[in-house]
């Protein structure tokens, strides 16, 4: 008896609940799933049921109309019965031979219609809001999807207006360096250009002859503006200087000091006697023209202010910078009203529309490939909504828009692209020709500008020349047809 008591009281190895539960799970898997980790063999019967259910779900409302030529009477009778009874299932003949259906001829097209019901046998094939035709031949090779039975909605993208192509009709030489800036006289009789040779040259707009050469800067000239209310011309350059020229005396009468680095952009307010300059010191400075006093220093950008645009109404000052932002400024208080951060890289130029409350902003975006792609976005000034984006194949240095809605963009590789303003359609891609004595790499276009009529385009280029462009008078819509397709991401079904 004592020995039996000792055997029954042998110590049991303690085990945790976690270990016991894992053992139980392993026994269950070994018992009920001996081939754990492998898929069960396919069941042909269940696959057949599943496929038939999917077909009935997707195409239950569609029936083919394939009839044999020997069943003329039966086919016509069945069609009259289907027309008399309301149903959502429509099986219509092909649009090429609509009368053969009534005669009982075999059909080879499947036409799928939406919502509308035929009222009689004679109306079969013509009722309904829209139809989609699916050819019967080759249907076995085509994977039909639900897009075939969906109503197609036409694209709402605006169709572009036809514009004649532009051609180069004049090349002007005279500068000894890169031509970096251009401005047109408000009387539309002459224009001025600033160059890396530190001179400003005034040219006759009609003949292209040189009228005057002004010297005074000690570095290249990057910005020019001509006043419409005074006989003044303003210039800015990399020498940190902003000069006011009196065109009656052809000399400098004022200089505006305050920039800490090169001045890249310059603009005149359309209604107030103030001057706005922006440069590499990341500040847009507002100057009183007469007193030479600095009114505001609009600071907020983190990089070079390379483009300035002024308007008579708020926002009166718009600046674009290499920090990839565009800022709207309150000129009264000198503070930022809004900041646009849509761009990925530098905003290099801004082009306002002459009539509409809209402007184009140009940026540089580097792609994953070795090439660079330029995107431009059209932004309204009032509600700051991006309307559309365009793409080119190079860096955009400048842009201009005329009243007819022709926007020109100048590339760093000498490309000059023309766009329709409303639709964003690129109707012409021109390439500048490097003049003899210049390298092929000097094909860049630094500045472009329309004259006041919008019929002539002036381009300032790296081959030290100025080129003038105009529309081709001999072009017609027949000789230069409009090839336009709406963007794929905008098209709807």
C-alpha cells in the first residue's frame, strides 16, 4: 500500500497554458488538415457554377441576336413580341443594316443601348439615349468588359481655336553678348533690349534698325521696363543697380540702391508711380520712382525672386521664386496675402493674359530620366485655382500671351512652342536656328515679348541675336489642319 501511494504521487512536469494551447492546435491541424499549406484540387463543377453566375451578373441584361437565315418568320414574330412587352433587356441590330432586322437577315453586330424602350418593331435600333456597337467578328479574341455597356459621356474639354503657324521673318544682330531682356515702347514704334555686353540698345520696331545704344551698367542687364506715363525707361542687372533713364536726355537720372545681390526681375505698377524689383537676395523691393525711397521690402521667399507681375487690383503684386512658390502680396501693408505651393521646382516666368484674370506660371521639373520636362499651370488670380497643366521637353525661360489667345513659351534649347490659351493645345513647335559663328549649344531663348498689337513676337537669344516672328499669311485650315485630341485623363466614359 505505501508503494502504490508513492507511484500515484509522482511529480508532474508543469506546463504553461500557452504551451498546452499550441499542442492542442497542432493536434487539430494534424487531424483535420494533413496537407496544410497546399491548395485543394480544383473542382470543375464548382468552377462552372461560379463562372456562370458571374456571366449572368455582368451580362444578364444583354442577349445576342444571332438568328439563322431559315427562321425568317419566327424571328420577326419574336421581335414584335419583345417590342410589345416592356423590358430592360435590349438586343438591337448593327447600325450598318438596320432594315435587315425586320426582314429576318442574320446580324453580325451586337448593339447595346441604355434606358430607352422601343415603342414598335419599326423603332428597333433607333431609340435610346446612346448606343455602343460591339462587332461580332473577333469577339472571341476581345475581352468584353463593363465599359462596353456603359453610356459614353462626351468630353467637356474645350476645343481649340485654329491659329495660323508663326514664322521667323527677321534676324537682328548688334549685341556682343547674350541678349537677356526686352521691352516694347507703349507707342509701339520701338523696343529695347538688354544684353550681357552691358549695353541697352533701342531698335525700330518696323524696320529693325538700331536707333540708340545706352551704356552705364557694369554687368549684364536682366530686366527692362518702359513707363507708359513718363519718358522713363528702367533697367536692372547683375551689378545690383537699378537705373532710371530719361529718354529725352538719353542718360541716367536716378539710381535705386538697396539690393544686396544681382537684380533678376523688374516691373512697373500700371496705375501708381512705383517700381518693383526682385533679385538674388530673395527680396522684392518696392520703390518710389521720384523720391528713390524704398517703400516696402517684401520678404518671405527663401530663394531668388526671378519673376514679378503687377496688377491694378488686389493682389497687386505677384512674385515667383526659385523656392518653387508664388506669393500674392498686399501692397498696402507689405504682407503676404496667399502662397501657391503647387510647383515642384523653380518658377522661372509668369505671363499674364491681356484681358482675362489669369496668368501662366512656369516651373522646372526634373524627371527620373536624363531629360527634363517643363510643366506650366494656368492659375486664376481671384480664386487661385489651377485650371490646366501643360508639358514640354525643356526648361522654360520665358512666356508671352497675346489678345488672340496665342501663348508662346521659349525653351533653354532654342525651342519655341505655341499654344492655344483656352484648351492648352500645342499647335506649333518651332526651333530657332543658330547664327553662323555661334555654337549649337547657344540656341537658348532667354526672353520673349509680343508687341502691343500681338501680331509680332520678339525673341532674345543666346547667339547674340534678336529674332522677330509673325503669322504665316498663306496658311489656311486646309494646309495646316488642327490635330487635337482631349487629354486621356480628362476624357470620361
